C-alpha cells in the first residue's frame, strides 16, 4: 500500500462533507463557506500552512450553489438524490476508515 491510498480516503471525507453541506444550501447561497468548512475538517489537517492558504483562496472563487451544481452534474435536479447519496456512501467510507485504523494504515509512508 502507499500514501496515495490514504489520500483517497481523505479526499472521500472532504467530498462527503462538502456534498452534505451543499445539499442544505439555498439556490442563491455561496458555496465557498461550505467548501472551507469541509476542507478545514478534513484535508487541511494534512496540508502545510501555504497550501491551506492557497486552497482557502481558491475556494473563495466558487460560485453560488445552483451554478456549481449545473457545472458539476449538468442539471440542478441532481440535488434531489444528493442527500440519499451522502447517506449511502457515508457508511462505506466509515467501514474503510475502520479498516485503515484496525490495520494501522493511516501512517503509511
């Protein structure tokens, strides 16, 4: 195994948290605060100060919810199953995290 596998798990945590927050936003709400909160709770813990600052600056450029959803999924109606997707994928992520922890895989080189 390699460190890339650990990063995939961290990225999955970010995506789950961000999509969960995105699902609760209004159409005209900005998405940068949701992205920064998800980033701060997941990936930021593993980045250097400079990378965290650049990531936060980049997230300030994110559009409002509906234009972002259209860019990502092609249609705003993609938000309808988003909550169900997050609810389905979260236990899978948690099972993988448990496996990583039980086998001490978080500290891979």
